[in-house]
């Protein structure tokens, strides 16, 4: 799944417990008739993916929906959901190299060994 919109907030990396669990949150505002403010969490090594992103930047984020069950001390079962990011892509024009930007069209050399007889030479 993917979420697309503009970054509204990028949080600081938080570390929890003695095992060093890391989490970082980003809020993306969708651009539709009724904009939604979607909080997405990045965990462990994925927190570093947010280092080069800032407020106002248009992005596309690959996400997974996570759900878990918890039974409280009174025996009541509760359910919790989270949206976990695993990829983030800059949608801004002129994005820096290495952020899923296709190569320029003039980087490919056209074929030179074609002739008119090969026009419709399909094998099926």
C-alpha cells in the first residue's frame, strides 16, 4: 500500500527500553477533497530514511498496516492498529539523484541495425 501527500511533520527518533527499539513518526497530509493527516511510523533501521525529508515536501510512502491484540488486567481484549512505513520517495521536481528518479531519455542510444523489413517481424 502507499500513502501520497505533503509532509506536515517529521518527528525525532525515539528510543525505548533496554533493547534499543527505535521509532520515528512522520505526518503526511493527503491532497484530496477531504485531506487526511496520516501518521506513519518508521521503526528500527528505517528511521534513518526520514533524515533527508522536510515539512512541505511531496512524498509517496510505502506502508504496511499492522494490528495487534492486547488483554488488559481486567480481562478485556483491546485491538490496536498502526501504519508502518518501509519506503519513502520524493515526488518533488528536481529530486536529488538516488531517490527513484529515472535516467534522462538521452542516456540511451538508439538501435542502428534496423531496416524496413524488420518492422513487423514478431515471432508469434
